[in-house]
C-alpha cells in the first residue's frame, strides 16, 4: 500500500473546486485506522496525509489465509486489531495492540478455533494502570465474550458467558457491562467479580442495549404484547419512552447523555429528551437505516437506502476468514444525511456503494456506534469506505458543515475508523 503523498494536493484541488474543504478550514484532528485493500493495518493522519503501516504480512493463497480486521480505538488512544489465520489445520485469532496507533503492535493473546465478530474497549481505565477489551468471538455454534485485561504483568484473557445473539454495552466507569443474550435475557455483568445478575425484564424486539455514557441509566426494549416498549431503567424504575413498537427498535444515547435517538426500521429518526421523554425532533426522512451521533451531541449522521439492512449477531454471522469481496455491481447505493437536532434541518449528500465491511458496520450500527467513531473528534468530518466504479475500495472523508460537499478519497481501504482524540 502506498503512502498517499497526494493527499494535500488533492485537498487543494478540491478546495478550489468546492467549499467542501475550504483553505481556511481548521486542522483535521485525530488519526484514522484503516484496513487496507491488502488486508494489512495502517493508520493515517488526515491532516498531513502521513500513513503508518502496522502490519505487512497479510496474505491470501490456496494454502491458507492470514488477514487483519476489526480495528478499534480506546478513548486513551490504544488501537486493537485482530489477525485471523486459517488453513487446513484450523483457524486462530491473534489480538494485537498498538499503544498509540503508530508504535508497533504487540501480540496480547492467541485464541484457537475462534474468529472475531466485534470488540469494544472499556471507556475507562481499570485498576493497576490497565484497560479492558471485550471481544465477541464466534465459535462453532455460539458466541462468547472474552475480556482481555492489560495489567502490570502482561495480558490475561477471561472467558465470560455464551449466547447467540450476544450484544453488550459498557458502564461509563468500565466496571460493569449490560448484556442482551439469546434474545431472552438482560444481564448486568460485574467485570471485577465475574458475577452475572439477570434483570427481571425480558428483551423485546431489539439488538444492542445501551448503558448511559454518563450515569447508571440503562436503555433497552422490553416485551409488551405483540410489540415492544423502549424504556429507561434507573435503579430498577422503568420509564417508557416509546410504547407498542411493532418493529425492532434501534437506539442510542447522545454522547452527553441528555438525549436518545431511535428508529423502528420503517419510520423516521426520532430524538427524545432523556429526562422527560418528550420528543425533541424527528427527521423528515422515513426508512432511516442507521445513525451515528456526533461527538458534541449536536448532529446525527444517518443513512437512507433502498436496500434493506438487516441482520443480527448470531452464530451464522459472516466469518472473519471469508475475504470480503466487492459489493455486487447492481447493489443499491446508500446516502448520508446530517441532521441538526436543535432545528431539525438536514443536509443530504451524494450516494455511495459501501464496501462489505462498511455495510456490516452500518447494518449493526447500534452496537458499533458505542465503540467505533465514524465522526472526526471535532464533529465535522465523516469517514467511510466505498467502492469505486472500477470496483476498488477506498476510504473517503466528507465535510458535513457544507451544503454541497465532494468526498475526499484519502487512501485505499475496506474500512476506516476515527480515533477519539
């Protein structure tokens, strides 16, 4: 993979042609982790265009597969990613961690007979100068969540429970997790004591539960006859936000914990006050497929499409050892819109055909939005991966502050994820 020294040249050309990247725009903060078209791992400084290769040994042959996938940043700047190797002998997953996304990665653990599905860092450091990484792994018939603990003596891996599907959300202090397992139970897991407490409510039509990013409130859907109620649970007391939802409910807290956005797969994006439950605003578009809050909680990037985005984390989820092929040439495109929550205005941008990895993230956005950033730290740019007309895979940036913006291609790659700072 080449270093794209033409990044700044392209930036200047586009700046002359469109206001999307004006020359007086503020610096672009953070770094972007990329899985390249060659399935190696790179990080990119979007301001300078400087690119750092963290691996160079990905390979696919008739003797086996060795690829890297699923990059995920911690709020402290660590970057975890996963090496998957498969051959006639079997499959294994290596967990690798770079302390800052530029220093060489170290191998934290090797897990035989398992493939990576999803991973999420604890939002806070745990004791002994460490941070936990929760890893959802797929086995032969179910999922398991393993906790990688980085302590003074090195890394340890603890297996927790199994389930299919299995979704989870971290508490803001990083000591507990809210689980939704088997579409049958909601649990609180204490990471220090390895104690699981099952809540009295049964999950309704939902996927990922959501712990408040700022306090002890829990957000999930519960069964209500033939439908589902979206509720907040606080110290065991339930507040109903939306009742009798006929379709699966997908939802997310704003990063500041003051608002909640949700969709029911067939309607618009609706934003509620997290205290009163009153509606704040709703999008003019129906059939919103996925959405992501900006870090400053002022805007929501959402996706609309004619193509259904359906699925669940279950034992038949796409295997990590299957090399992602380009989306079919007749695949329907997606389109980004950016919703201003305060005044309910929308900027709609051009369409794109996502890579399979991007499509997967969008399909399971309610889980990925809790751990993966598509927004730049300054809440201005979106990063996403798309297919070019000649079926190449590229990572693009979109300036959401402009009414008309031309995406800027910054590198080749099948997925890109922004750091938190």
